[in-house]
C-alpha cells in the first residue's frame, strides 16, 4: 500500500480497505516510520489546518460534496432539515 512495503500490495484491495488501513495507521499510537507523536491538542490543530486547506483548495465544492456527512457529524456544516 506504500513505498515502504511494496511487497504487501494486493491489487484486489478496494478503496475502502486502503482508507481503513490509512486510518488505522493514523489513529495508532504505535511508533513507526512516518507516524506522528503529538498530544491530542496538536493533532486537532493539524486536523483543523488540513480541513481548512481542503475546503479552501477545493472551492468548487467537490470536497464538501464528497465529505458532506462527515462535515455535518463534525458540526462544521448543517445537515438537511
């Protein structure tokens, strides 16, 4: 799934499997190459900066459309009434 372990790539993986693997890596407290070792407050700050960048970069609204449910769950956008 990455250049670090090309031997572990499986061409039958679906996007969902890849995203779940990335989430598992990002949420893990395990020390590994490329992992982030920061306090929760710093992680939240990085997450907010990432979200802000994506919302700004994708002014067409595509990002918001794709992640609409998540933005509502996070309280960033209001859901349909």
